[in-house]
C-alpha cells in the first residue's frame, strides 16, 4: 500500500480556492485541457448548508507498463465520489476504477491552510492499494507517479484560471 502527501502553494485565499475547486466549468477544463483526459463528466453535484458532494467519471490518458495496460484494458475510466463537510472544509474522495474495482483502492482527503494574505497550501493525503498478485506494487507505483504528475500540473492551470477568472 502506498500512502503519500502532496503539498502545493496556490495563490489565492481560502474562499476563492474552494469556489474554484467546486466550480464545474473549471473542473471540466482542468481535466480535459489541463490534464489531457479523453473524457470527464460531472455526473452529479449537490450542495446543501452542511455538505457538497460531487460524482464524476474520468477517462485519463494512460501511460502504463505493458502488464498493467493489459489488466486494465483499453477503455479504462473511473468514477470518483467526493464530499466536503462545510464545517471542517475537508474534501474526501474515493475512486472506483472501471476494472479491478475489487482489487484497487484509491482514496484520500484534501485540505488547505492559509499561509499569507493571498496564498494557501493545498495538502492532499492519498492512499493507493492494489491487491493484484505479482503486479500490485507496480500498479501502486505507476498510479502514484501519475497522480503526482496530475496534481503538480493542476497548480499552473489553477493559477492561469485565477488570472483570467478573478481572484476573489
């Protein structure tokens, strides 16, 4: 099992961060244009006074070692169920892959910390577990690499979005 934490600095205040993070147009452009996904659909997004929930289907571009590519198949996608409790402002998610859903676990939490007048630190704690005989470790390390690259690529994309869509 792989557990790791990713931290990035984002040039905006906390309210702006969450407004953009939950914005449907931003997310579609981030995944399709910024991260090069073949498909990204927001299946459901609901907001109440207490929570925000979002369910999405993503079809990421895949760059996988041969044995893993064979296992997941050519039409790999995933469904992500996310939820934020407004009281603590922590986003949690669980990903269900289109193949090997009973053998692969990917979930985590996201929070932010203000680190200046107009800057926050985004902190993502991520868990990946692949219970696949012989290739579980390879699946975990490949998925971790791709997640690290995607989260890293999201930072300049968010900064560009902030520059064109306002920072408050």
